[in-house]
């Protein structure tokens, strides 16, 4: 993450909106991201992340962000220059302990208890919980353009439009569908995955207990995706959102009349949408305040969702977080110059300028 001069963020509203729309149209993988996602992971990559959430990630977003995000990465209009990673929150398995000397990072993704970083040379770095091999990057993996992190598995999108998966495979989440190609963005839920193809259609695989991996018939015109614990989101080119999967907390009940959306992110049981006017809409579980948008929140450039918390990256490079703040999951006071965000299981990631 390169240093972003203040001038990069002092842009007019039309320019901001135009930049955001361009990012979503480019949609490459978490974010989101929230990313991430997918715009990536989030991770959402990219806006958003689906961080799956953890995934939130699943964070999300798949901008890429996913979100994200994720998971994957969710990114700001000024994103694109490589940097380093800042992490905060729960660190039981080292998921918030960034590897020493890590630089050249362009995208991030946060899983339940592990983290991923995509470097500018197309390689992936992983750390944190590794009981299922989710933090063991396949040898020789290169040419990666987006990443996403699930609960115990990981995804990478390659420049040739193919997907690589590793980690837990109990539900087939690490078994990429045979012949899958032409992919432009990815998102990882807890135990299911989504892939957005260049023709605007979505492919899903993995755990399908609540229909989260059953793409609605006829769904097309999709430009971004996000995956939560057991639900999925798709952003269409007309600015509307489609949701499917479990709805026990209202996470797949898209608010009536919601439009003008440019990015999405999915948490454990909640969903986020970023509108073209820089405001955020949230729905679903609010047990930790994760869907209670902070008053007067505006100027948002990207969103990411963790398990029970939500993140917003503002156009000035600062981050706002709401929801679960346990285990130190609060934005560091000095954090600034952020170009991407991702939310995981009670922890968060951000890309900042290289030291």
C-alpha cells in the first residue's frame, strides 16, 4: 500500500461516484472483500468484500469485494498501489499478526481465523489458523488477481479466469467445479463459494443446507458477489441486489426499493449495500449492532462485513466500524491512508501505505 496524498481523496462527488462505478464494473475478487468483497475478499476484494465472514467474509466482498469478504477485499477509489497490512481484533491463532516485512499488498481477505494477502507480483501470503491447511498456499501458485477466505478454506482467482481452492473440503467447498473458467470475481462464505463469470452469471458450490449454493434461476447481469455464513448476494448492473439462502435473521430480505447500489458485503447473518451517494444500507441480524449504521455516515467508498461487525472505508482514507467490538476489534486511533478493508471472525484487516 502506497502513501495516498490527501489530494487523492479531495475529489468531487461526481468524480467519486464515477470512480466507484468503474471499480464495480471492473469487479475482480475480494473483497469485498468486503469485502471484498468483490469488486475483492472482499475479498473482497475490491469492492466489496465478501469476506465472507467469517466470512464474513466472507467477506467478501468481491470487488475485486468483496468484499467481501469476504471476503474478499473492499477498496477505495484510490486503491491500486501496493502497500502493507494492518490488523486488529481477535488474535487467538495469529490471524491478526501480520507477517514481518509484508509489503507489495494489493488485496486482502479475512476468513474466520485466517488471513490472506495478494501481492503485486501475483503471489499469495497467508497466516493464522491452519488446522485444515487454509493458510498453506499451494506451492507455485502465481498469476493471482483476487482472493477470498471462507471459514476454513481459501480461494484464488487467476489471470486466466480459473479458480484455485485449498483448505477444508468437508462440503466440497475446496473442489472447484470442473471446467469452471471465464471467472472475473470470487466470494467465499463459511462453507460455500461463489464465482462471477464474464457473462454476468454466477456459479456456486459447497455447502447448500439452506440454498446458499443454489443460484436463482435466470440470474444474470451480475457485476459483484458476496457470501455470508449461509447466504449469498449478487449486485446487478441496474444497481439492485438479489439475495438467497438462509433468512432466519432477515439477511436475504433485501429492503424494498433498494437501488443505486454499487457494492455489497455479507457477514454471518447480515448484509450491507453501498449506494452511489456514499451512504450505506444494512439488513439482517442486529444482535451486536452490526446493522445499525452510525449516524451521519457518508462519503463511503467501500464496505466490508465481518461475522458480527461491519466496516466502511471513507473517501478520506479513514475507517468506521460498528457492531461487535470485543477482543480489541475497534479501529486503531491512528489508522489513516487506508485503501482497502476486510472483515473476518472478530478481527479486521486494512491496507495502508508501505512504511
